[in-house]
């Protein structure tokens, strides 16, 4: 029996590639080269499925040129804003993602961003690595304590709930803004705000955990930054599109917010160079899901979706 052909666009974990090679005719990418659009379409000729990451953009143009043999795009990612789902539906292509499996890893990064930004980790590490650390004094490298502070979470979904759980370990008070009220979180002490503007003045820390939607793009703008307390710290491990970067950079230069921890950006990896020039930023290269356990789980979840589809069943994580 002929195995379905699956084009894999990036280098995946060994265990995931082994499963793909066992169950499918897998066209792997051992060099991890980022395919340009024309090359991706050329490599997709004769494929039955594509397993891409968020680094490949499947817009209307791609779906209009995609070989008719391709029936499913099984994303190796929880976010699928890189896929034009309406264009996919018109082309008759099924789209899936990998939810649930990266919540813990991403929440860990949120906590790292909070601690790194609050305790001036980038500045401190630079002093040690450049041998410019001279001495200790009571005024040296004074940062902001995380324990006992108030954390506002924008988007109390899968990741947001784990962030709240981890933050409670630091005795933080949890506030949240979401389109849907979360009764279980409120029973645990979280306070709901229907309007984001009403929550922001109380947020000593603000964590953005919302998806990329038309309604959330540039949601953290100059007007909302102005509502934050003077010593507020902002972290974002969700999507770079949630932040008006010009407004955030201007605010950081002016000292409000006091600091920012960022794992995502609008034009990554070519981020706005002004972020690197600021001492009150703690910057990471989009590694929210980058643990061995999570990356394996993401790959296996994507394989599960392929298995279901080619067995004539509805994929469990279908989004289009």
C-alpha cells in the first residue's frame, strides 16, 4: 500500500521524524533551510500533506498555487495566524494545529520574562560576562521584587491559566481580562475585568497571553500604556502583533513601563533594533515552546492529526 506523501518544511525532533518516516513517505528537511515560497510550492508537488511551522506563511496566493494533491496542512504550532483559513476552506484544504501541549513550557518563559525584566537580568549578566562588575553596594543593581505583586493577565486561556498557577507560587494577586469569564479561576481568587482599561491601572506586572486576532493587534498602545502604574513591568510571550512597538519603545525610554520582557516581536527575527539598545528590556528569541518534551509532544500531536485524516476520521485539532 502506498504511503501518503508528507512534506515537512523544517527540521523536526528526531523522534517525530522517525515516526513520520515510519508511517509516511516523508520529505524531510535535514538542513532546516527556510524554504522561499516558490521552493516550498515546488517541493509540495505530488505531496498529500504539508507539516509546516509558523515560519511558513500560507496566504491566499499560496493556496491558489498549491498542488491539488495537498489535502491537509498539519501545523507544527498552536498558533495558526500564519495560515489564511478562509483561503484554505475555499481550496478544500484541512488545517490543524497543536494545542494544549505547550502551555507549561510557555508559562515557564512568561515567568522567566517577569523575573528577568524585574531583576535586571540582562544588565547583570552583561556585567559578569564583560568583567565590568566592580563591587557590591546597597544601591547596586536594585530591581523590582516579584513576590506579592499584582499580575494582570490578558487572555486567560490555556497558557494564561498556567501562568496564573505559577504566579500564585510567588504569592501574586491575579487579575484578568478575557472575552470569556473563567469561574474556576475566580474561585481561586482571580479578579475579572470586562474592560482592559479598567484593569491596567492595577497591574504591577502585565502578561499578554492573547491570540493574534484583528481585535488584539496593537492592543497595548500608547493610550493603554499610559494607564499602567509608574513601576509596571510588561511581558509578552504570545504574539508580537499584540504590541504597538513604537509606543512600547517610547514608553520604555520614558520609564513607563519600567521594564519589559519579550519573547516575541512583530518582525522576528529582524526585530526593531531599538529594543536591543534599551537597558530595561529582557529579550529572548521566541523560545516559549523550546523544551525537548514540548517539541516532541507538538510533533506527535501533528502526527495524530495526520493519522486521523488519512484514516478517514476528523482530526482532533482541526481549525479549518
